[in-house]
C-alpha cells in the first residue's frame, strides 16, 4: 500500500492578528523564557554533567586499554628481535603475549559498551542543547507536532520530575502541529505539577507518581490533559502561578480548566496536517 502524502496548511485565523502588538510583546516573552531557564540552571548542569562524565570515562577507558596494548605490542616486537640471539627472553615474551591477550579481551568485551555509552552521552548532550536553544528562541522553530514539543520539553525538564514522577503519553492524536511558542505554557504546567510533588515527598520510601499527558480533538480545539495519579490538589494552585499560561492562551484564543488532579488546556492548532484534501481531526 502506498503512503498518503501530507502537506501543511497554515490557519491564519488562529494566529495573533496584531503584528505590532506581537512584536512589542516578544521581548517580554523572551525575558520570561530566560527567567525559567535560569531557574533550571542547577538541574541543567546536572543533566549535562552526567552524560559528559559517561563520555569522559568511556574515552579514558579506551585510551588506557589502547595504551596498554600499544606498550605490549612494542615489547613483543623487541622480544621477538632478541629471541633470535637469546632464548632466555622466551619467558619475557610469554609475559608480554599474556599482556596482549588481556588487553585484547578488555577491548573486545568493554570497548563496544564504552563506545556506546560515549555515543549515548553525546546524544543526550546534543538533545539538551537543542532543547535549550529551541526554548530560548521558539520563533526560529517551525510549527511542530505536539509529541515533538513534549519530547523536547521533557528533555529540558528531566531533572525537575525524574525523582518524583514518570511521564507517559496517552492518546495523543497525530498529525497535528502547534505554534512552537506554546511550549511555554506546557513548560509551566509540568513544572507546577512536579514542584508540588517534590514539596509533598517525605523521607519515607516513595513510589513515583505517574504523570499522564494526553490529547484529543474537541470542537476543533486540541484538548491537552496533564494528569497526575496523586499529589496536591491542583485547584489550590495560586492564580499568579497560572497567569502566564492564561495570558498565552488568551492570545491564542484558548482556555485552561483546573481540576483537582488534572490541567485541561484547549488550544487552537496553528497548523493542521491535510491529507487527501481533508483535515484530520482525530
């Protein structure tokens, strides 16, 4: 079976109309983004430090084993040259060959894993740097699918939730794409849930909370739900903590509902994927 071709169609009706007003507000939003990244500084340092340590340890291991192997090979060449005139060097040659075999075994068993860890570490660093760059300047990013937006946000926020929660995606409809600047409201909502969970954690053994992020189409709006299995009552969230979310939604003609265990966000899509000239709405 052939694959349907997709094309992107921009829906101007859901984009902010007043370009002058939007330009005037961009500095404010940019400052707020930098402020939020500043709050994450310690966590981002940790998230960068761990994979970089993997890379450093792995490269150091390969360098050490390779150095041992090169020394053993050099010694064996010297021994082989002496063997022609002095059979007493045979014991030294045997010890050198044993060293070569041990270094070879270490390379065969550990080098692939070390290289894999180094590659994974570099990948994590690249993903985090890309997430920071995109969050800092969303205007340079084309409209993106909700799952892609959530993926990069969770990379950015990993240190905020990883000790208290596991995040799951459920029932996210594709294809659909959103204005990239809407990541700021999803950022704030996930951080609010995670910070509330951290504040409620005791010293007793703690089972991680499940945070479920889902989405569906309702009245031609993309309705995103962020639910947690247990934790503080979200309806008691301070109005000031949700002010930025509501301001962003006002600009996009969206809405926010707050339930005890769930944030419900209704967002007009900036872009919808069109297949066979029919809009996909679910």
